[in-house]
């Protein structure tokens, strides 16, 4: 890597980090409905706004399902070796994927 290449890399990383921080700040201080309204006023297509709205609502359904699965896992004694824990975690992720469809 050259010095110029490292400068470009640093520039891209810093800009990406600032964008992520800005999005976190915006989402922490603004209601989601207001964000969608702002996107609509910016001229974002309605289909994209609807998709974002459905995704936002669906996140809470997935979180509830994960919490139910964790409670079931804990009630069945999740102990055992590392391999058993990984196998159980894989089964849980597969089940979550199937249930979410």
C-alpha cells in the first residue's frame, strides 16, 4: 500500500464513521414516523417507504420470537459442551429463519 492509498482509506473510513454516527443520532432523537414523513418529503418513492415501515414493524416480531426461543432454551438447561451449545444455537437460528418466513 502506498501513502496515497492509506490517505484514501482513512478518508473513506472517517466519512463512513461520521455517517454511521449521524444516523445513530438521527434515529435516537427522531420518531420513526417522522423519519418516514421526512423521506416522503424528500421524494423517496412510496414503495421504499412502505418497505422500511414493514421492516421496522417486523423487527419487533423477530425480537419477540427470539425472546421466546431463549426462554425455551434456558428452561431446557442449555448447559453442556461447546459443541452442544453451538449445535443448539444453529438449530435456534434455523428455526427462527423458518418461523419468520
